[in-house]
C-alpha cells in the first residue's frame, strides 16, 4: 500500500490501476475524471493533518488511514 497526504495524489495513483470505483459510503460509482474533480475540490477545502493519510492498494482501492493506530477505513473500491 502506498500512502499519500492528499486525496488528489491518491486518486492519481489509483487511476493508473483502475478506471471505475464504487464509494462504499453510498454505493455511488465514479470514473477517473469524476474522482479527480472530487479530489481537487476536497483538497481545496481541507488541509492535510499529520495524523491521517490516504492509502492506495495494488488493485486501486483507496482507503483513509488514521494514525497513530493505523486504522484503515476503505473509501473507494475498484469495479473496473
């Protein structure tokens, strides 16, 4: 798993591994362009903190990793 401070960095990496994701919060599906736009907006209204980062798994899944306990919360899973 690779780790990134911003959501946009994580999406950029994940988009090299998949092209369509499902958000586990509500089941909505996002393609690469939609997810990148969402990430840009999210990063523009939030600031990275020193405790959390985004993890990208080999298949392109994106998770939020909360430190210092390394709790992994899956956010987006690839479906294509």
